[in-house]
């Protein structure tokens, strides 16, 4: 079935147009002294997603990851990655679009962001850091529930 046939029959259309790194940063503010300490870091991962309309049916989704490793009270490293994608999303009902932008697309972007973080940490002289998978469906559901609670109060 061609894309035109699918659209004429009212089917949904999804396509990845481009995946790219929008912004990237790596800092080791306490080097080289941090390399003298035993490596038992406290790792903190902050995650955020943002979707915006570029034109009708075309969206940019940006997955922002900030990873901070601390040894006691000193920052060993700070990594910030904004992994982005441009997606064609057409023929979806109003209720499905937020799920696509807030969960489905970030699931596609996360492996790229995880690889960028791992590469930067390793190139920075630290042991490899492999971030655990993220359940974007659950995070999206929690976010929607918070919005519902705010609107009822």
C-alpha cells in the first residue's frame, strides 16, 4: 500500500525524517584531582522531552539528558545531551499525538542519547557509563496524571 492509499483510507502515517544531536556538553570541573580518588560516584540523571510543531504533520522532538557524577561533594563530570529528531506524524487523533511526542518518539531517541553519554564519559577518562533503559510510557502517564491533578485543584 502506498502512502497516498494509506492516507486516503484514513490510516495514520509515521516516519523518521532525521535524528541528530542538537546540543552536547561535557565538563570535568575538578580534574585532574578527581582521577586520584576511588571511583564510587553518585550518579544523577535528569531527563526531559519537548515536542514542537515545525509545520503541519512535521514535529521536532528533543530528548534532553543531564548526567552528573559526584564523588563526595565534588562534581566528577557533567554531561548534557540534547538528542533530537524530526518526525512525520499524520492521521492520528488528538489523543494519540501527545503519546507519540511524549513517549514513542523519545523511545526512538534514547539509544542515541545513551550512546553519546557513554562515549563522552569514556573519552573524558572515566569508566564506561551505560544508562539503564527508560520507560517513557510510564513517565508520560505520570506526567499526564500530574496535569489532571493540577486541573482538578
